[in-house]
C-alpha cells in the first residue's frame, strides 16, 4: 500500500512539474509591483513607475506587457534608442501571443520608418496584413509607406485587395484620391482614373474634387476645373481660402472674371460665411469701386454682423462719417443679439448655461 501511495505522488509530481517550477520562479511581489508601477505613472511619478517596471521585467523576463509599457514610457522620456532596442529584442522572440506580436511589429515598423529604413518597415507590415490581422492602423501605415517610397503599383494592389476590409468608403475615397494624384506625375490617364474612382466611394470627397480640379486646370480645361471647385465650395463653404485664387485665375483665363462676384454673392447668401463678403469687398476695392461693394453689402447686412464692419470701412474710405458710425453702432447691436445662449445643434435658445439641450437631447451644448 505504501509503495502505491509513493507511486501516485510521483506521477502527480511529474504531471504538475512545470506548474510547480513556474510558481517557484515567479516572484510573490509580481502583482503588487505591477500595480504599484501603474499607480506611480498615473499619479505623475513617472521615474518611479519606470524603475518598478524595470525591476519587474528583470525578475520575470516573460512578462511582455511590462516591456511594452517600458517602450512607451522610454519614448515619452525621449529615450528613443532604448525603446527601439527593447522592441527589436522582443521581435526576435518566438512563440509570442499573436496579439503581442502585432503590437511589437507595429511599434518596430514605426521605429524603422523614422530611421529611413522604409523597406524593412514595409516587410514587417506586410507580414502583419498577410497573416490575417485586419488591423486598420497597420494597413494605413503600410499604404502610406508605399506612397512615400513611390511604390504605386503596390499601393494600388493593396487598396484593391484589402481596402474594403480595412477602411470605410470615406477613407477609401481619400486614399484612392491621393494615389491618383501621385500617379498623375507618371501616367495622367491612370491617375485620372483613380481620381474618378475615388468619387465612387464618396462624391463629396474634398481631396478627390480638389485633385480633379487641379488636373483639369493643368490641362487648361478651366470649365471642368471650375465645376469641381464649385462643388467643393457647396459642400465645404469654409474652404474658400484654398480655392479663391484658383477660381479667380480660371475665370480670368476664360474672360469671365466678373462672374466671381456673383459666385461669392450666391454662396454667401446660401452659407452665411462672412469670408465671401470679405472677398466681394476686396474685389471692388481693387477695382476702386467701393460704391458698388457698398450697394451689395447694404442688401446683405442683416445676415452676418461682420458685414457692418465692412460697411464701416467702406464709408470711412469714402469720408461718409455719419454712415460709418451708424454701421458701427449696428455692428455692436448685432453682436449683442448673437450673445444669446443657443444650442449649437438645434439653435434653440437655452436661456441659461446648461450641459444638455432637452429639445434635441444633445450634450455638451
């Protein structure tokens, strides 16, 4: 009977040998030290947090998360080489959990790219994507590096193969537009095809419309260029500063410079963007015809308070002091009106400061 008991104990010891050894090796202070390190970091004691995490990984070199925390903290402290070295060593380990391997490869690819080792970074990112990880961040960085290294065929193949799995339509429109814009340098036909393809994912894509307008401008097809830029201003009226010179030059090339004011008037009324009225004033100021600017602005003055300032400036230049003072007073009164507390989402007057609007149920109003 005694021999049987000894035999059973021996079998159990062999079966649980690895677990017993790990328990013996694993420091008892492991959970406490890890927690202390994170608390130190959160409370702003970053040097102390780093020392504790360093002590932890020294006692347990299999604790990958500890190394990853250290990589981030070293980077914050400006010790890039130290962070990079740890990441490189981690990347050499075998049998890493897949989620940890993904994080390590991503970090290493960024270090490599920062050092100008683009093709090594690309190979790491390709390994991530080909292994089945649908990691959006890795995919976008890989596509970006393809563009950086002018590997446009690989960039094209990547988007065609993985684009729909990784990105939404709005993002795809932007990425195809950038690819098309860069392809224009070598192959205008292919570049234009990709610019047009990008609009199929998002017809309002700013970059798609802008690059197509620029393409037609360079081809001296100004009518088409103008049509794309006007679409941008209809969708994004605040983008006028990016387009006003291009729009003016295109209309001038067509001998239709006078149409510019009508475009600004129409978009100003539609969008209530003050910049359009500033441009109208500047246009007529250059033409030394401030009276015409004032005639237009007087009709629109109640729509935007800043128009009163333009009128004040115009009347001052014409030495019409009384009208200038009246416009300035009107501007001050208009400002008082705009100081009412309105919900930015539904425009309902709130009456007092409130975090929530009970009309449209939006927060942070």
